[in-house]
């Protein structure tokens, strides 16, 4: 059976204005809407499209996070995933730990493809997919804007500074997704009801033999400086004069 493993992360919804805690120890999450990381949603959509093209038999979604993340896993199941695996932990999971968890699940599930979002919008690390490929010793194609499968190979188009680059990799492989790859489908009410009956397996980190080892320490979190009020000028000469006063022009 050809399987696709998809990682999803629970993050603050991208429409929510993020606020820093008063003590500057992190981001305030109480009462804040949480959603699937947008890049991971794109990864799931691509996996579902591959299955719909008969190039895969099963799509498995994985989350590493707190108990509340089951809500996002149920959403992924409603989108069309066949089953879910929840690695439950309240620890802060850094990219290398996440990659090791995915490696254990890869060894257990033997997927043909692993698809992850290119980055999470909360930490922007963009490291987990690359680390997983290195640990798994399999090819990787990151920042994919197009994926085409042909037998045991995949052609992946990715955006680079000079334009578009196409890579051909052997399968199994790890892909990470960019925004232009696709547009995720909307979840319908009947699908939400069906998702409640789909299997959702819960595991602990210790069940996989992985220890959450912290390599980074957050010292302080501060919001960006507020933008200064703009100045309206009458003409180009007044604009030049204002810029000279600010020292921007000499």
C-alpha cells in the first residue's frame, strides 16, 4: 500500500493579531483561535490530490503537540485524510526533535512520500523537512510549487532567486510545500461528521523513544516597534526637504 505521511502543526490562526504576554515570556494564547499551519494545509491538500489521482492509497496526518491539537487533526480528517496520529506532548518541540519523531513514524508506516509545510508561521524555522530527509537518508525537494509523480520518481518545481528550478528525485522522498502549490479545499459539514468516525491514534514521545531536548532558550519576546505616523507633503520639493531633515538624503 502506497502511503503519504503529512505533518500538521497547531498554530495561532493567521487572521488573529498576535499579542505578547505582559511579562514578555512569550505569545498570549488564552482564548486565541488556533488553526492548522497554512503551509501544512497546502501539504495535506497536495497529498489528497495525489491520492485522488490514484498515485497513493492512504493519507496519514501527524501532529506533535498538546491534547488540544486533536481539533486540528479532526479538521485534517474532514478534509479527506484517512487516519491521524497524535504524538501528545506539552513540551516545546524544536525542529530536530520533530524530525526524529517523524523518522520513527516513517520507520513504522513505511510511506512512499512525506510532505511537510516549508515552515510554520509561529517560529519560521524551515528546518524539519530537511532534517528528516538527512536522518532518513532519502532525497528532498523543498519549497515545491509543483509536484509531478511518474513511477518511482518525482519532478518537483521550486522557486529560486533566478526563476524556477525543477528537480527529479527518487521515491521515497521528503517534500516541503510553498504557497503556490495549490489552494486547500473547504471543509463541508458532512465531512466533519464523517471525520468523527475516522481513526485517531494517540502516542507519547516515550512510546517512540524520543526525548524532547531543548537546544534553544527564549530569553525575551517583544512586539515590533509601532510605526510612526506618516507625514503628508504637498509636492516633490517638500518631500526632499523632509527626507533631508531626517538624514535620509544629504
